[in-house]
C-alpha cells in the first residue's frame, strides 16, 4: 500500500511538472498569441533550430496546425535546394539558397550509402508542402541500381525514409504531377538494363504502384510537367548524333502518347516550366534560351539579354518559382532570369548573376528544386 501511494505521488508530481511546462509562457512577458506569431515569422532554417530551445517551442512548431497557419498566412518563402557533388571525389551534399539574401545553408546528410553515383538519383519536390524527394540511384562500387525513397521536409530540416519504389532504377526521370510523384524508366537492376516501367507514389498513403509502361526505353532524360501531364524526352546530346525520342504521360487516363515532332526535335537542352510555358537552355554554343509554342509545335528563341555564358557554365540545373528562372551552374553560380511576353508574342529575358562562395568552385549541380519553407 505504501509503495502504491509512493508511486501515485511520483506520478502526480510528474503530471504537475508537465502541466507547469505547458502553462509556462512561450516567451516571457508576451501573450502566447503574440509569441506564436513571432515563431511563425522565424525564417527557414531557424524554425528547426528553435525546436531545440524548449519543449513548448518544439510542441508548437511541430503542431500540424502551426504549419497550416504558416502556409495560410503566406509566410513560407521560396528557397532553392541544390543537389551538388564534388567534381573529383563525387562526394554529395545538399545546399539551400535564400535568393533574397544570397545566404547559403547546408542540409543534413542524406541517409544513404556513401558509395553512390550522384547523377544516378532522380529528384523532384512538392513545393508548397516543403518536401523534397530523392529517388533510386546507383551504388558506384557495384554498379547496381537501388529503389530507395528519401524525403526531406523543410519544417523539420530532417530526412526520412519512405516506402521504396517497386522497381530498382537509376538515371531516370521523376516529376510531381498533381501532387503525385512519377518515376519513369531509367536503368534497371544492372546499369545496362533498359527499363520501360513507370510507377506512381502517393504521399498521403506512402505507397507506390505501377502504372502504364513507356512504349520504348529512352537513353537519356529530361522531363517537365505541364498542364497536368509529364513530358519525357531523350533529348539531344552534343554533338547531335541521333534524333531524340520522347513521350507524354497522362495520369488521368494512365496512357502514354508520342511527343510531337517539333517539340522533341527542338528540345535541345535542360528544361524549366514558368506558368504554363516550357523553356529550355540549350546545351550548345552560347546556350540560347528557347520557348515552346504549342499551337505551332515550334520553338522560338527568347530575345533580350544574352545568357551569361561567361559566368554560368555547364552542367546546368534549372528551377523556376514565382515567375523567376534559376539556372545553377558549375561552381554553383546562379543566373536569375525573368522572361516577358511582348505584344507581338515574342519573349524577352533579363538576366542577373548571383556568384556563389569560392568554396563551391569544385562543386557541380545535379538537381535544383524550388521549395517553400
């Protein structure tokens, strides 16, 4: 009986301590409503750091209602998340760039093997949810593909492992179509295996399912999501040795269609979508920018400023957000472009360059994703 009373007393003390912690003000001297607004305005990545201040801050910041409130008040801002690797060692790292201040933040290491081939991964994102997806990949020591799904969440500044893909794959295309992640083709279990399979990931249920296959396996990929469809192209390789192939996936009907001739013939570089317009930065010459004109199935060159080829050198990784085009180049220098459609239907672009720190000079970009954080 005495033991029972002693245990009850300890439990009551613990409950009282927990109640006191919850009843303590978030910020002394401020009402909790004002304190919560202060926490809401903490910029990325400081909210994740603020979680370690005390249990009450951690409880508030990780509350789903807090994240919903941040999004509803439009307090989340776009950042660039750049998957980079060292040119000599192939060591990988993720960097986040605040394009407003030019500040860089390094992300925690991905939970994967160190012996990987950086270009073997496919990256995509759900920008408004602040989630970055890194899929598949290839082990560089064994030359075998993997099927891992890694997810980075901006609100927690942490990586997690989601359900693996149905198929092991590397050097493939991935995209976000209507909030679902689509993984397309690539190399199979072995590097030289051609893979025509396609699968779809539902973040709500954390499940992958196979969908309609491509008609043919493609050798080299660029992809874009426009109008609820995913466009996948083999693309031109410089020098132009062969004509490219391409397909269009419609998730509504779960069907593949041939890409129009003009689109695939003119897709001569790395793509980016602004609104409902598809642009490419060409991989030849002075890297001119082109825009696709669907009604005529043609590409037209974009006028205005010349692309800053002297500073922005291949390889390129592209992303776009809020009407701005971001081109990340060797050394992680960033070109920021704005494209405007004139009265005569021609597009004009303006460019400015944001130099990267000298410490990044040996880094090459593999992917660039724009997320709200």
